[in-house]
């Protein structure tokens, strides 16, 4: 289920309630100008929430709340470096640094605070992507969204009042020596803690970071102190350090770009990474991500440009070469793709994905033996892990090109079994069944693929070819027409056969249009030109 919209048209609490009632699983991304946050759901319950560029990492939270020491945290981080698949929270629990109940309580509190803060956003957009779950390193909880709605509404009202006194976290406040609180005034523990930090040197953001309070509680306390006249504004934090400020801006835009990219908001991600390159012309990560975004949007030439720039700036890792190779392959620059895959393979010898892509390139270069060899190596690297659809697609075709049709059929059938519902693999199987002479099974397989994905033009084209050879011209024309609508430039053969069928139906104008289209796609198509000459000649 795709849910998109504007926060002006639908409030975030309304969206949360909809997802909770529908017991949805996925990621709700929320963007407001330069801010970005996301909330993950599992069967309608909130499992994780975060706001980009806010300090809410679990290690910082534990240390800030004095639940772990710096030494305990550093030890856990070192352990995680050698066990990347393990979560930092789990390591801290196993080493006895923190109790699970304390960790879950703190994390739930932080997630709730993130959601409450998102409730204050009244502009921007939201986008829910079903099926997306947090990364494996994230420690998750389970919270009923409805339990947050009433408290969230109350806080939104209070924040609107607080912002009148504290419009920016860059402001600096200090205690007013001429108006200190008397002994008769009972300050709250939070207010007493803040008074010790409001010395005129820290801005609001720094004070909130150091006070060990949740942001809303700290803001409430500061609002009360300002209203009572115990503290006064003395200025704005010094941002005069241009290089430092520039570093922060670059990091903020970069963080936003990565968050947008991970949640599929590619246009927004592109905007942020372009800002990074504007701020820092020699930045490495931004062109890499701009190349990835172009890849996802099928802008192959731009992808090559971005990834080449990343390489020039030092991002000479396997993933850069791998993605560049794929972009070259899509452009048909197979020699360049071959070289780029070789570079990627030299840096990631155990990466099956690289080897599969390298095998596909060999297949497209009509080198079936090399393709089979590389795909076999990919299978060895995968071991007991499932082989992706691309592996079955490429291996079946490569073995067929070697002349071993029975083995190719076996691979194709295993692929369709391993990935049911994959119309591309089923289309592949149908082509091989037709080559083997099993036309009834080929037709059944193509019609099944068509039902699975009606938008896949080659399936309709192949079904049309099968029907055309069987003399079932009306059914063939219907299949060809559907393919032509889906992919107008699919190939001259498609329009040539459509013209032949139209001519058999005595529809001379349709035949002329189809054959003319053939000559536009392939000016050297002699049969189409001969047919046009026949139509335009004397009756």
C-alpha cells in the first residue's frame, strides 16, 4: 500500500492512526523543508523512529543518562567492529553494562520523543513504503501509536507557546544576577539543573545536550525560567567559524541525503547531495550517491558521470566499480563494463553480486563459456544462500547458447520454482520451451507470466510470436498491439508482423502505418520497403 500526501492536507496523527488501524508494516518518511524523520511500523505498532541530524544514537543516550561508562561503551563499540551483524544494544546487555529493561525503557522514551517532535511539523510531505523494516543494527521496541496521540496533541499545543520564548536553539541565555530566585521559590529539579548550565556561554542546543533531560522537559523548564525572569537572552551562539559551520552544513545535507535515499525519496536525496557538492567541490560521497540515484532512475549516462567523478575523488572501492560497470552495461558499452567489473572483482573477490554482473556482461558479449564460468563461481560464493533471479536468467541463457538445451531448461525451471511470480524468469522458460518444441507448455507459461506482470512487454511480444507461427493471427495481433503500447520501440519485427496481419485482414492503412514504423526503426529493412512499394503501386 502506498500512502503519500501533504501534511497540510492530512496531519501526522491522522496518518499514524490509519496505519495502526490497518496493522501496516513499513516505513513512514516525513520531510519538512530541511528536516527529515521516519517511523517504522510492524503490524500497526511503532518499532523505531528517528529524526535525521538529531543526536539520538543509543550509545550517546546511555552515556548521557549515566547508564554506561565511556569505557563500557568503547569496549562494546570495539566488539561490534568485529561483529558487524550484532546490535550495539545487544552487546551492552551481554557484557552486563546495561540491563535489557533499562535499555528498552530508554529507547522507547527516545522513540516516543521523536514521534512527539514529528507531530509539531505542520508543513512538508509524508510517504509510507510498505514492507520496509529498520536495519539490522537498530534496536527496536513495540509501541501502540494510539497511546502517543493524546500526549502528542498536548505537547503540540505547549510547543507553540514555548517557541514564542525560545524561537531558536541557537539562542544563548544566562541567569539574571539582578533577579535570582529566592528561597521561597520552589524550582523543579529540571529548572535547578538548567540554572547551573545557563552561564551565557552555551546555546540552547548545548544546554539541552548536557542536562540529561528529554528535550521537551528541558524546553518546559527553560520556558518557566524565562517567564519568571530568572534568565535572560544574552545573544546567539557564535557561528563565525566558517569552516566549522560549513562542515556542519555538509554533514547535515549528507545525512539528509542518505536518509532520503534509503527511504526511496530519490528526488529529495538528489537535492541534498547536490547541495553537498555546492558546499564542498571535492566531496567524495555525494557524487557516488548521485550516481546511484541516476542508476535507480535509469539515467545511465548521468550515473556513469557521477560514479566516474567519485572514482576520481578517491572512492575507489568495489561498490563504485560495480555500479559503474552496471551503468556501462545498460548503455551497451560492454568493453567498459567488462573492465569495470574486473576492477570490482579484484576488490571484492567473495562478492557473488559482482560475479553475477560480470557473467551477464560476458553473456551480452556472446561469450557463453566465460559467462557460465563466472556464474558458476557466483554459485560457489553463494553457497547455501538463495540464488537471485538474475543468476537463473543469465545461467539458463548462457547454457542454451552453449547448445545444451535440456540443461538450460532445467536451470530455467529451477529459477521459476525458486522465484514464483517472477514473470521475467517465466518468460525465459517459455522461450526455451518453444525452442524445445513444446509449444503448448510455452503458451501456458507465457500466459501465466502475462497474468503475473501485464506490463512486461517482451512477454506479450513472445506470446504474439508463438501465436503468429501457429497461424492464430487475431490472437497474435492482440498480443502484438499490447506489446507495442507498453514499449513503442520494442523492435521492427513486432511492427512488421503487425503489418502482415493487418494486410491479411485487408486493412491497408493499418498495414501501411505498421510497415512505415518498421522503416523508421530500421531503415535497411528491405521487406518492409517492398511491402510499402506494393501498397503504393498500381492496383
